[in-house]
């Protein structure tokens, strides 16, 4: 069976970047936690891509593991903003080129300041959206750094309380 590749997969192929694709039937968006279950992975290996807007009007991308929440104060501090908030769902497609549940940090319409949660350093690979529902890719941080620029920071809510 021929793999129906997304723009993200084609971009990685063109640049010779290694990744593992995951393709499955997915008529509606799944949460990152549901994806972890579906792919037989731990929450700490599945990363969701969130798009925000700062008080300055600048957009930012944050990548964090399933089962965690973006700490808006930590996230704002990591990008030197007074505050940030999630963008409206209706603004996601025009801004990034991706729909909710299929938003990949790779191949967005524009390049945004991107921050990955520091927990990414605790796993050998991370799995992110490949730009469509039912399409995920697993790759190393080194491989990801060849297609997008990012920083690493503690951006998730502390759930140890």
C-alpha cells in the first residue's frame, strides 16, 4: 500500500531527514492523550503544537507533551512577552495552513518563534503532527532542528501539587 504523504513528510523527504510516519484513520481530531493510546506510546513521547498570540500581537508556537498544559506565564516569559493567550480556533488555518488536530510545527505558512517543553530532553524522539488528521511523525530533536528553529524551556504547568 502506498503511503499518502503530507506536505510535512514530503518536506522531510526532500531534505533527507529521517522520521517514522504513523498513518491511521482519524475522521475527527484526537487529543494528544488519545493519540498516545492509539499509537501505543507514553504521553511524554507525543507532543502537541499550540499557537498563541502575545500582548505585542506576535504569534508564537509551543510544543508540549500529552497530558500537560501550557503554563501561560512561563510561556510568555520564555518569549519575552508580558502575556500570551491561545489564538482563536478560526484563526489557526489562515495563520498556519493547518487545522485543529492536524497542526504541525513543520511547514507552517510563516516561521514563528517556537519553544519546546524541556521534557523533550528526557526522550530519544518526539512524535508530532505531520500536518493532517491521522498523520503523525516521530523524529529526533536533532532532525527537527534541521527544518525549524526552536528553543527549549520549561513551559508546562507544574502538576505535582
